[in-house]
């Protein structure tokens, strides 16, 4: 079940960012997904599904945002290579 969250945003902010409300909502959603992934609160697969993009595309976005994609552990390597 999907939920809609409403956020109050001053018009000046949208004008300053050169974004309309829809593009700003998409930006916030992408940033939230990346942040939650970086905190370890959601998986890359869940984030990609939420953003409706392929997982590889999300991992690229997360990497660009400074996320650590793999720790130096055998468990991480086995889990990631199992997806190939």
C-alpha cells in the first residue's frame, strides 16, 4: 500500500532551485532513498523499487552520493556475487 506524504515548501525555494513541485518531490524522494540506503535502513533493491529504476542505476546514484557499496567482508562479497 502506498502512502502520500505532503511537505510544505515555500515558493521561493522552488524558484531558487529552478524546480517545479513535481521535480522537487522527485528530487526529495531520490535523496531520501539514497540517505536511507547509506544509513543501512533500506536495501539497494528496496530503494531501486521505490524509485522505479533498475538496481544498478540506483547503486550508481548511491556511489556518486558517497555510499559505501561493499564492506570488506566475505559475507558482503558472497551476497553481491550471488546476484550476478
